[in-house]
């Protein structure tokens, strides 16, 4: 089953980690994109939508004011790898 909204926000995070988006833009735009797409993401895959919100928004993008650029990138990288592993079934969420 296609999950275009989940895939979009994951790609946005990957683009940030690959240097295509700066940390300020990611810190501001990513939570907005998740909020805008959240109801659709819930319909696509409730567990992934909640995981993305918890890991990449609350414990990720919301911290860009509190961390240095290097710390912020490391935090997003760590959380992104966990979410990606869950998305591809490498981590058991239950």
C-alpha cells in the first residue's frame, strides 16, 4: 500500500540529512508538514504516523532551538534511522 504522506516527510528528513535543507528550515517546516499531513498519515499507517510525530517532531525538530547545529543533526540522524528501520520492518514496534 502506498503511503505518500509518510514517504514525503521521511524524504524531507533525508533531504535535511543530505544537506539539501538547512536546520532552521527543517526545524520550522518539518513540524508544519507533519501537522498538515497528519490525518492522512494516520489513515496510511497509524503506528508510523505516531512514531514520526514522537521521534522526528517532538524529540527531533522541536529541539532545533536548544541544540547546536551538530547536535541537532546527530539527533535527527539517530531518530531518522530508528524510524526508517521501523518503516522497513527491521524494528518491532509492538
